[in-house]
């Protein structure tokens, strides 16, 4: 058994040598930073991941969340991990200084998330989703709404979710049926059911902010009639105090193959008078807003898959270096010492395949994040535009490649351990089950293919034709 | 009330130590370095005393190469107020370190000096004791509990027979044991703030201390590999093996 999550040297090679993130220090936004700060932040992520996230990875899998008396019970280590993450400032790290953040470059935050994912991907899902939901609030919510909900999502009092999928439709979001009725006070009342909502209920935080897609009564059909709403689990008064429980109920938990410590929920909105929701941005533009979160989440899923692949590889490598078995073909003496299995050609092949998938995927995801960084903060507008377009084109692959080949890496890692890899005494079978989710959520592989071929390439070709 | 904490930059406790090929020491090139864990405990204790309103300033001192600045910055991110680096060879002997710290103490006049009981690289466990003697201050080593009074400090020490509690007049030297506290992790905003805290650099020359080695390292090597154990069938067999094989009785 190894206690290594990610190799610091490998990660720093990606950040400093491949991506040259020190060049970011020249941008005014990052003038206050230096490499020592980045290193300290990464070290802190590694330490917290190891101390608060890794130790309960297996326990969270074995003792999955339970729904009883209308409440969700998680193993208590999840709450300790959440608190450590929030308390250290990771939920707020990339936000603007004026909002209370430290303006950490996104690519450094992603690298930090790689440590947390490697340690415990299902507990990390709670902060991961909260960061994404907070970004949506920050980007698109009206100032009053933002002031009420963003600070507690940055300090860890509130968590967040993305509530898109319904029992009848997930991949085809244009068909969603949750409806929003305008109320007299300018807010809306939501009615409908959402399904597979990760982190949709738990007691890690005093409130949960659901970012919900719904259709305002009378809206046009299809994707152009979808709006985005902020729906809190508990209502929040204008002074920030918690009010009554909103009309959002947990209808049940789904029982998953992996990622078990992340609750996957069925949520009912408006079983009574309707769930109070606040429109985010303009009516009927919800899907476009949600795509910001989804695109971030897609890079995040790629990274989660890459780190699970990397973890599988690290564990298999450590086992192969220690486990003696058999002799090399050149050895004819049956009484000679057995060799470590890493010396066998086929085991080396298995390991090298994993290494290629894992490190290649990690590199791809960090590269994509650096494009997102450039799109946002590159001083040259042309460079920013190009980075944005390239990221747009690559996102379906950044999501799909690590998801598909990460599972294969986890599969090969089990193969290295043989029978031992198939037992629950080792983490490999859990990594495989956890990683099997990644080709499915945040747009299945097929959806990514449609996005790439149907939308992104078509657009790029049209543009190239137009230019020439 | 001012507290001085000494911290050492050492090979990270997770790293598997390797002896250099030429047997002159342990490999430190391309190896992760971090703050000595006992010193983290020392710093945590100082910061807690300050947070309880019983101290005004925590000064973090390190003696080592220029990279030890990073170790001091970590200490400042954990709650130290300012840092002092005495830039010197990383392999100084405990007596030299004690003399350098004594010179820093004379400049700074702290009321309390807290150190880790030992550094995990050479495990000498000497600096604190030597420093107490050089300064003529009382010392409470292997502290598992520290309670600050008005002019004295009560230190519960871990000793062979259990624990003993001493009352020391201040100024005093305390060295920390593992059970004293659980050190905090630096929060990200504090990592940023630490950059702006003052950090002075001195040299042994500034402090008038000769750092020449007085001990000679003959050879560094790995301890012999442990041999597997064996079960014995009876007490007689055990005694027989202890006498004839192990030759210890």
C-alpha cells in the first residue's frame, strides 16, 4: 500500500515546465503572487488531501450515505474534510480580492483539486460542485442575489449543486419539464422533479444552493425556453439570516456503483406551494449560463478521471515493485530467487500503458485550464480570443479522453495485481468503479461526440471557409 | 511578551531517506524539504499563546541555506509575526546552532524560547539543552503541556517514568514533544499575508560565531537490514538462543 497521491515533481513539471505558469505573474491580476506562494498552496492542498480526504476514501465507499427520517446521513469524516477545505480558503481561492478571494490562478486551483481528487474523489465532489455553482452566481446573478449567496458559498457555510437532469430527460436538456411560475414579489415558484443531483442533500452545510434549469410558464419550446434559477434548500432573508425551509424535498437517494460518498439524489421541487426560486440573468438564457458551469465541470470530470487513473497507476506500480513472483525466461534454476513482478515484460507493458493514459490525461486537463486562464486574463485580446476558441473546440475531448482511457488505466491496474486487485483489500477495484462514472456524467461520451462533430467542428469549418 | 521559535528545514518526513553514494551524508538534492515536525509543534504552541492574548510577538528563526526562507515563510503563514534567517551551512553541529541562537536571543531579548526537541534529520536532541545552558536559562524539555503564568511557565514533561511538571522562571527554554498540540495547516490567505511580513537575514559573522566543525563524520551508512524473526517452542529454547546465538545473556 502506498501513501502517495500524486507525485509533486510530476505535477510541478506540468505546471512550471510544460505550462510555464510563472509567466502568469506578469499579468496585473497576479502581481501579488510568486512561485513560493503557488508552491505553498500546492503543498497545503497535498497535506489536507492526505490528512483529511484520503483516510476515509474506502470507508465512504463501504458505508454509503443513508436516507432515514427524511435526512441524509454521511460518515462524519466527510464533514471534517469539508470544514478543512473551506477553512483553508480553497472555496474562495480563485475569486477576486475585492470579493474576499486571493486571486489564485485557475490552473493552480485545478492542480490543487487534483490532489483532493486523488485522495477521495467522492468527498471532493461537494467542494467541486460548490465552486462551480458559486462561479455561476458570481457571473450571472443580480447584485442583490450575489451579495446574499456568494459570500457563504465562498466561506463554506453554504454548498452548491447543479440541477439539470430530470427523471425523463438528461442528455436532451431541451425537453426538461420543471416549470417556474412568476410570484408577486418578483421571485418564482418552481414545480418539478430533478434526478441524479449530486450533493443534492446532506448536512455538511447549513444550506444548499441549487442552480436549477426550469421553464418559465409559456416559454418557447426547446433549448431557447430554458431559464436558470437559484433555489436554496433553506430560504435566506435579505439580511442574510436563514429563514424557513424551502419547498425542496429529498425524494430519495440513488445507489451507485462508485463515487458512493457523493449523494446522488432525486429532488422534488414544489410538492406544496412551490419552491421559491430566483431568476439568474435573463429569462430563456439559462442553458447558455449553465454551459459555463458545465464546461468547467467537463474539464473537472476529465481531471477527476485523470487523477483516478494516476492513482490506479501509482498503486499498481508500488505493488509491482514489491511483489515477488516467478522468474525471468532466462532463468533456468527453479531454486533461484523470484523476481519482482515489475521485471516481467507484460507487467511493464501494463504499467507503461497506464502511465501514458494517466500522465497524458493530466497534462491535457491542465493545458485546457491554462487556455481558460488565457481566455480570461491574457493581456493581448487576440491571444485571449484564440485561447477561448481552442478551449471551446477541445472541451469535448478534455472531458472524453481521460474518462474513457482513465477507466482503462484503472482496469489495467487491477490486472497488475491479479487476484489481489479484484479484492476489496486493495483500492484498485474502487478506483475502477469510481472511474466508471466519468464517461457518463456531465454529458456522456456520445453527447461529447455530437458536441465536437455537430457543433464545434462545424463552426470551425464554417469559420475557416468564411476566412479563406 | 515576546516568543522566539527556532525552525529547521529538513528532508520531508514522507521522503524515504537515502544515503549518498560517497557515504558522506544523506541525499538532499531534488528531495522535498519542509519544516521539522517538532518545530511545527513549537510554532503552533507559540501562536496559541499569542492567540490567547498572552504574547505580543512571535519571531521565527531559522539557521540554514537561503532556501530556509521558505520554511520561515511557512512559519509566518502559520501565525509568526516576523522572521530571521541566519544564512549558514545546513550541516552545523548542535553546539554551533545553540551559539548562533544565543546570539540571536541576545539581540532580540525574548521572554520565551520554544524549539522542537530534536530535528528529524540527525535526531541530535541537543540544541535546546545546550542553549539553556549557554544562556543560563531554565529549561523544560520534551514538553507535552505548557501553561503560562505571570512570571513563570509550567511545563509538563514526558519522562521515562511518565510525566513530571516543572515551574520555570522566565525567560526560559522549552523543547516540544509530539503530544503538545496538533499543528495547524497554513490558510491560503495567510500564505499571501506571510509574503509581506518582515524577514531579516544575518550571517554567523554578524553574530560573531565561528561555525567551524569540531566533529568529523567518518562515514554514513544505512542500518543493517533486519533479519526475520523466529518462533521459539519453549522458554528454555529462548534462553538458549539468547545465550548462544544472540549472546546477550
